[in-house]
């Protein structure tokens, strides 16, 4: 059967990074590293010395290659920044010339105030760019650039002068626009040339937007230097120079950071009061059953919901006001106080299809960038990517935040996590303590307020890939082990628990929950969780007081009477999490401090195959060995876990998705490995999520995945077939080609997962959710075909090619889950009918 299938569905040629493998496995292009290994094999080095020598050299090469990529990104960024400064300087000369005539547009003093230090900034960055460009073009690993960055850092005094004058420059420009229509027209449509790759393209910016560019630039200077230093060996001559430049930049930034931000966040209202912007964000509003993307602005006295108008004919961006509520009139509705709210939700399959398109487009953009293809192709791909990412952001949030005014008019926002919902409620309620009087705005006042949003906004763009720098981290892929140790700072005894959220595709999801620690001021959970990361950059932690009054459960909003006592977050820094050791940290939140420890394992290493161990154990032992020893068709551990989950976990929200306590999982693993007779008693006393976690760990630690190394490429090829008849024939034949223990165990698991999905309305686990959890565990490429790096110290972020592979694995499992029945020939039917007794 296998031979027939493999000849029918041959392995495709695979080309990765210039190395082509034919179906026969012939390597057509030998890498530099391979040549070095061949040469070194003839030397007198012993095997460990040889290995270490080759590895050290390869590591150094990879680091230096990354250094060149970072510098190329800096060059591209400098070119864009220079075009912004050029656009600022463009009207300056004619304005100066007109100032000496009988009909000046602006006075010389006004011109010098508005464009203060811009020419000097341009000269500094032009000299830096012109010096750096040839060095990168004539690149070698010994090339030095540290002196250029050190010199640029020493000139930050010019930025000090610019920042000190910034507020006056903006105010002068505003007054001049009001007094002179000609200058107002000029300041609203300054043309910025595109980079060298897109010479014929131009964009229009307002003077206000361009004046903010240097302020934004200086706040990002330390990030650039940090990235470059990260990929510069400590032995390189540039290293001390870059360290010095970073020190100067950090000191400078800390001196101005507190001053620059508030300057853009206030406006004067009619009575001379100061209305300040407290918070703004892109959010999804539910309007007559349809999702609408909005930009929401929270001011010191009102909440404004606005829509960003489409740009037409090169005009600058503008906002259109949809509604506003004075904070003194605003209330939060609960489900008990309002009608049930139907929320239109996109099917999981549809959202997954969007994610596949996003990953595919990201990979395509990376290939185009490496190939230095034409700008038109790149622009087209970026446009498609933005459309898909915007679609995902619009359709993903499902957690309602209801607000209404004193006249009873209600508005509903959809938010992705409890953290964000709590954040908005907290800041609004805090500000409401200072607001006593109600008021209404005239149409003119509302228009002026809406127009000011463009200048005051702190969130300028949606979190789309196209809006991020090329060298910005794509996040972490793999498994994050988190131990929630304890909390301190509580002023009274409470029943407390914590939840953990991480982001994926810019959307946050609840991943784990501790047990409730009863009536204490110093809870000591000491619980460990394993959380799967998919391009994640932030870990959020929320601390709740548990309410046991079931009558007050507010299920419509997905919000119970459990009160959030504190919340905090921490960036998942790849550098900090690089090592194998636990990283201990404290998350402060509203006077409470929660102590946690973290350890990260990249997906490549979490799936790295281990040789079969302890012949008498269960974990890490071939499934055929275990079933033969137990005289059963399905391993005892699988049957026991599924039986316990079906007994009391079918309605558990997030079963298989929410992490179980790692210490409980390890205890069960040891019990099964040592054939502990009390394992069923242990399971009955444990949280059901720990049992689900034990089952997932068992499948993940199999030396060979359930769908086998041999058949994995054929499954991946079969699911990609467009003809439905051919796909069904292929997939079923492949499934029935699995070894008997693998096939029977899979069908046993498949039946269970379908029963779980039947309770989706309660447990929130659809067939697609279950496929997402189990797909990458049951199907994995053989180690020779995987992308596992040989060096555990290399950067631990993953590209989108891995995401595409994972999504293919999800699609394979989803295909079988969606089949009503799996037809089996007579020869197989008897082996599938089995007894679960050992």
C-alpha cells in the first residue's frame, strides 16, 4: 500500500535557500559550511574539537550576516527620514524669499521659529547616510561603522534644541495657518518623495505631521543601536564605539522623554480650560449587527468615537465624528441591564484562512525583498497584506464593552481580551471622579475637536506588518513555561486567582488560569503552565477576586462578577529568554506585586526528536512498543485520559486550549511512566486541564508522531489538492496506510474530539479549535526535513514559512474531523473494532 501511494503522490522538489533536494534526496548545491566540514574532516582535530570549531565559525558568520541586514534596514530608514526633512525644507526657501517682498506670506521670525534646526538635522543625517552607504555596499565582516554612530550620537544636542522649540513651532504654524490661507494650503499638502526604489511615487503630509518626525526619530534611536549591538561580536572593533553611542542616546532620551509626549496631547477649549487626550485606540464598534473599525479618543471630559476618512486626491487624513458622550453622562451597561446582544462571529475556518493568507503574503514579501524585485510588486503585496490583516483585526474581537449615555442610547465595542476591557473601564471611571457637569458641543466645537484628533492621536496606525519596521521582531514561536509564584501588597484577605494572556496576530487570547487561593493576603500559587506562543510579543497577567454568587453571573458579556484586583504585562524579549535558565521577575499592578518565573523553548527545539527512552516507560516510547506490552490496541494512558475528560471535562471552557498546571502534568507523567496503580485516583483529584495537558504531552513526546515520518509529506501534499474527489481518495488511503496502533489510536482520539466539539456552545471548542491544538502535535516533519537549527543560541523568532507548515498540519486534522464517517475496507474493519480492556 505504502509503495503504491508514494509512487502515486511523489515527493515534490523542495528548494530552500538555494539548496535543491530531488525526490531521491540528492543535494545539488553544497553549502560553504559543508565544504568546511569536508576539509576539516581531514585535519588532525578530534571529533568534539572539530564540531566546536565548525559551529563557532558558523555562528560567527550568521551573526555578522545579521549585522549587515540590520545596517541595510537602517539605511532604508535613513533614506525615508531624509525625504521627510527634504519635504519640510522645500517651502522654506520660497517663504524666505517672499519675506523680503512687499507681500510676505510669513515674517522671517515666523519662518525661523517653525523650521528651527531642521536644516542642521538634514545635514547631520545626510552626512551619516552618505558615509554609511558605501561601507555597506563594500561589505565585509571586518567593515567598521561604529565611528559613524558615535559621531551621530555626539550631535544629539541639535535634537535637544529642536525638541525645546517644538511646542512653539507647532503653535506658530497653527496661528499662521489661521491668519494666512496661502500658508494653510502649503502646510496641508507637503510632498514627500518616495525612496529610490519608488522614484515616481509621492505622498502628501501636513506640516504638523512632518514636524513631529524628528521627535519620533530621536525616541527610536536607542532601539536601532540596541539591535546593531546585539549582532556585533564583542571582539569586533565597533563594539565599544556602539556601546558608547548607545549610552549617550539612552541618557539623552531619558532627559527628554518625559517632556516631548505631553506637548501633543492637549488643546484649549472655549472657556480657556485645558482638554487633554488621555487614551486613544483603534477599536471595533458593533453598529446594527455590523462590525465597523473606529478610532476612539478618551479626553479628560468626554469619549469621542471617530472614523478615519478615506484619502482622496492626495488630501491629508481626516476624521469624521460618529458620536461623543460627556464622561459625566457615561455609564457602563451590564448584560442584566440590557437586551441580549447577538454578536456576528466569523467561523474559525474563515479566520484561519485569513491567517494562512497573511503568512503566505509575509513569506512572499520576504522573498521579494531578498531578490530585490521591483517596487510595484512589493507595493501590491503589501497592499494585499494590509487588507487581510485589517480583516482579521475587524473580525477577531468578540468581547463586548457596552457604554450608554443618560438618554439611554447604547453603544457597543468588541474587544479581544479582558485586560483591554478592564483598562478602558479603569481609566474612564478614574476620570469620571473629576467630572461633575454635563455639557453639549456645538457643531463647530465638535468639528474643531475632531480635527484636533489628527494632531493629538498617540496611536497613529493599525498594528499591521506594513506599518512596522523591517527589522522589528515578528515575535516568538514555541512554548513559554510560566510559574506564577505568589502575590504581595494586598490590604485584605481575598479569594484570588490569576489568568495569563498572550498575543497572536496582534490579538490577545486567554491561555491559562491558576487555582483560587482562599481567603489570604499573601497567596502562594506556585503553579507552572506551558503556554504555546504563535508570534507572541507580550505576556499579560490579571489578578481576580473570585465571586461565589452564581446568581450575579453576567454571562452575556462574557464577564462575571469576579473583580479584577490588578493587571500588568511584560514584553517577551528574545534576548532575555534566549538561555535555558528560568528568568524570575515581578509584575507590579495597582499596588500588588505578582512574582513569576519564565522559560522559553522555541518550537524547533520543543519538537526536536529524542531517542526512545526507558523501555518500560510510556512517554518517549514508540506507540507500537507500548501497545504490544499492554496487549491493547490503544495505549492505556490515552484511554484513561479520554475517559476522565469525558466524565467531567466535556463542558470545561477551553478544554485542551487552556493550559493545565505543569507540576500536576509532571506528576501524572511520572505515575504513568512508573505504572502507578493509583493513577486513576490521582486523576480524579486533579484539575481536568492538567489531564488534557498530560495527553497532549504524551503525543508530543512520541519519538515518531502519530502520522509517521514516512507519510507526513504525502498528507501535506494531499490536503493541498484542489479536486475534492482526488483529495478524499488520497487522504483516506494515506490514513489507512498508518501502522495499526497509530490508526486505531487516532480513530479513538478522533471520535472523542468530535464529541468535545458537540458541546461547543458551552466549552467554546470548535472542530477548528481542536485541530489547531492537536494538528502540530500529531503531524510533524521528520528531523531531516525540519527547520530545526543546529545552534541553540541563534535568534529564537520564527518566520512565516513555519506558520504555513503549522497551518497545513491543522488543515489535515480538520479534514478528518469534518468527515462524518471514515469508510474502511473489510480487511481493516476487524482491527478497528477493539476492546479497551488490557
